[in-house]
C-alpha cells in the first residue's frame, strides 16, 4: 500500500501563525516546504472537524464539516472582507505557544461573521454553487448550527421537542425564515473547503500526501445523529440507549467513557451502508490516506449503558465486520487506509484487519516491557505496517522516559542503543525509521526534543488538551537537513 517513506504528525492547530491557532495560511505552506526539504512524504494531521465541548477534534458537530478556526484571515483581508486593523484589534495571538479556544470562539468567530456580512452578496453565486454541490451534508449541518444557535448553543437533545424532529413543521418553517443564519455556516464551509483544497494541492505538487484521521464515532451533539436517528441505538425520546468507550485496561482502571451514540449496524446494513460510504468518499476528497481510529470497533465494540459514570460496566457487541469494507471497496475502489489497531485485540480482530489488507499500527513506546515478548518490538514488525514513536494520545518520548518503570527504560536503552548524545527522542525516531515497516511517523514534538509540556492530549481528561503549537523559529533548515539524512540513511526518501 505504501512505498517505503516517513511522515510527521502535526495538526493544523499546532502550526505557527499570527492569529491564535494554526491555519491554512502562509505558515502551512512553509511547513510543506519544510517537509519537502526533509524528504518527508507524509503529513499526518488530526480530524479537521469543528471542535465542540472539550475542544477535541474527535467530538465534532458534523462528520463532514470543517473547522472555521482554520480559515486563513489574511485571505479574507486580501479580498477586503475584513481589515488588518480589525484583526489586530481582536488580539488573537496572546500566546503563540498555545491555543486559547475560548478567546478564538469569542473573537475569531466575530471576525468571520463580519466577513460574512460584507461578503454574502458579493459571493452569492459561488456560495449557491457550493451549497448545491455539497447539499447532501451541508443543508443538515447549516440548519443544525442555526437551530443550535437559536437554542443558546445547546445540544439538540435539549431543544424544544418539535425542533428535535428532522423536517417537522417547526424545522421546515425555521429553515424558510432563517436563511441568513444558515448562510453564515455555508460561508465558513466554502472558505474552509477552498483554502484546504488549495493547500492540499500544494502539498501533493511536492509529492507529499496528507494522512487524515477518521473518528469511528460521531458526537451525540451533531447534525448526523439529529437527522438520522434511525442509524443509532436511541430510545423513544431519541436519547442514547448505550454509548461508546473502552473497558478498563493498563492505562485506566475505569476504562474510557467516550459517550458517543452507538451505531445501529443492522439498519446501516439494510440500507447498504450508504452513510458510511458517503463519509469515506468525503474523507478521500480531503485526504490522500486515511487512518481510521479505533478500528477494532468494527469487529466488536464496547457499549456502556447510557448514564453510567465510567466505562466499567459495559459489554462487547459484534460490529459489521468485513462486510462493511467489502461494500466500501465495491463502491469506492482500493483506498489507502491505516487501521488503528491499538488496545485489546482478539484473534477475530486480527483476522478482520488481515482480510482488509490494511496496515496496522506499531507504537514504539509500548514495546519495552522486559518481562514479555511484544508485537511492538521492531524485530516483530511486517512491511505492511505503520510504526509511530508515539501518537497524539501518548507522552512525548521525553515524558515517556520520565514516567515508565526503570526496567522498561533500561531495556529500551539496551535495545535501541539510546544515549544522551543523540537523545532519547531521536533514538526512538531512529529505531522507528530503521524498522522494516513501510511507513514510519513521529510527532513533530520528538524532532524538537520536547517534554510533556508539549503533549497534545491526555485521554479521559478535560482542559489543557489540544493546545500545543510549534514555534516558527524551530522549523529550521538545519533540522530539515538532519531529518533528510535520516530518511536517506534508512531509504525512506
């Protein structure tokens, strides 16, 4: 599926820039140039959806819509929809090292609304054409967000009863009377799409592929569940019967309670998995490669009764299995998909991944328990796999070295010949790059020797996550040359 190559994991939000969050502006293009100089052929990002409660890109108001925070304001200035002075007055860049989502929600969205007010008539034809092209998801999304605003940003589960029913008379009348409120969301999606696709084409022109990330589940606070309640396990009041998570394991004694509604796979099967086929097709418009999160959930998933405080009291339930992926292949052809197969795996899960032919993931941080053999040790890898030093959910390598038992660190030092001269992060990168895996990826933090102050996410926690940003002066030609040498040495150019 992959030629031997390497990748860097850096989300759009983590790019440098003047306006409080990484975006599709000039620093994104500069990062693509950095990747080209470094001989890196894959840029992996996190989900591009709108971040809601907790700022997580894995909990979005739509499985299809993009995050307006990523819109490049300089482009809006250049077409005179806002002014540089108005942007500077918003003081978006109070802390260039971290994203302040609350400040962005208050200030950047106001700037986008100002741009919409000035541009909606000028761009009417383009917006109408875009709306017609993306109607299958954009109508429900823009309507959902307009009604959500009407209800003080509450989830649809807390709306007035008649608004909770898709295409009720109340909803139909609201749509007729609130075209302008919907228009703002069409406007932001238009610019998101236009700017992202331009950036993607630029990366592709440099022979760099975008590796996207697909959350398996959707948020309960989403247009997807509101419009299609029959595709989820909901009760008569349209509240979830069970919700998603993972059971207790070595990382969490109470498991992880994600709280997402569970799919009604039987209903999905009966309609030919149309929603999933549309979702995958949309993803491959945005990305060249797709990592599907929590892949084991397609074989069996952990469902927890709605209302539980932890994920402890759940049960494993069979998923759609290979049938779903046969349908996707039948409809869309061969696709570059990475199966996130971390966590508790059974023989049936392994058979499913083997049947799809998708490469699974190897995380080097998980490899070094000296008491047992591990599939994460490089001598056990196969070519059809993707090795990571760590993911967005893990410690940075320096943080990992400080937190693991001493015997694990000593084994890693012995196995990889880690030393203080090269440094642990670069030693782990070398261990990944030298492996037989076709694709090797590391988070940007590792190339910069950063500790847990730069960690992206701590699972099952709220606050302080998804905030880290790289500083512009760190992306040097010297660093690019060092990464290029590594890629040359291990034949990943």
